[in-house]
């Protein structure tokens, strides 16, 4: 940075963070290739499997299960593509280098992208909640709806870190394909599309490897589908994944900066 942020009052620094977050959100909100799949896919899948094929109205078994798991599926896409694709493209085009040259707080871009992912995650969560209430007949206590919303919004963090790491390792053109190769198999193998109990035993046994499994277990616990596991282990796993991927991405970006490629 050419201008030290310490020379600015706190109010101006906070304004930089908020303006950057607003611009990032509006930029992707006006990008149909991002908005349409991220908001429509979880809703369409939930309508198909949670409402049409999930049983009669008022049967909250499968509908509540899929409300939790498709929420995780939706926010995974928001975070992985919102970070993995956009950061890879921006790095490749020199946009990150331009940002470093501007008189703005160094963490503003990361904050903006995280806020963007959380905003879209909240939209996914609200869309699924409306479908669950009006069409699937899911009935939850107010605290459960709020807790599920919080799980979805905060749940973007580990997948944002994974997406950021992917963005530092591949080109902008390759990033969508690589993310799809991770995103879709991970969703299936962690039981987001259908319960692990009806999948082959080896899939259920390997499911704890995936961060999506641990987040879905927390969401299922919230909606009353407790499988007998405490949430402490799941939270610890997700926190570790977030920290490790973020530190690896940071190290990779610093290395690229030194080589003049970031």
C-alpha cells in the first residue's frame, strides 16, 4: 500500500470495508452466471426431493432432513464459486495487484468477499425456509429457524477458505471445472443429497472426511435430526479446515506476489 491506513480515522477505514463489501455484493448480484445457479439449484433440488418426492405435506421427516442438508449444499456453492472462481480470475488478470496499490485497508477485499458469501448464503437459507414452510410443511421452533440460518451463514467460512486455496493453485479458466470436481462429489459423498443410511456402507464410513458432512451434522442437530454425536467435534473439524486452508492460501499468495504473479 502506498498510503498507510493508520493515517486515516477509524470511521474512514470502516467505510472502506463497507463500500468494498457493497460493491462486491452488487457486482456478483449482477452476474447471472453466478446468481442463477447459486440461488436456484438448492431450491429446485429441494422442491424435487423434499416436496415432490419427500412425502405428503405435513410429513417433516425427509423434508426437514433435506432442508438442513440442501442448505449446506447451497452455501457450499456460494462460497466455493464466490471465492474459488472470482479470486482466480482476479489474480490472473492482475486485479489483486491493483488492489494492493490502492490506499485501502489490506483486509478489505477478503472482508468484502466473505460478506458477499454470507449475504448470498442468507438468501439461499431464506428461500429454502420459505419453501419448507409453505410447501413441505416443515414445522420448527423459532429458535431452530434462527439457529439454522446462523449455521448456513457462518458455514460459508470453511468453504470460502477452501475456495481461496483453490484460487491460488489454478487459473481462472480452470477454476470452475476444478471446483465442480470437488463440489458435487463432496455433496453426494457427505450425504447432502440423500441420507447416508441408504447409501453403501463405505460411503457412510468415509463421510467424516468431508467438511460438508460435519456442517450438515450441525444443521441436522438444529432441526432435531440428532444422530447421537455432539457438535463440538464437528465445530473443531470445521475450524481446523478453515484455519489450515486460509494459512496455505495466504502462503501461496505471498509466494505469487514475490514472483510477480499475484
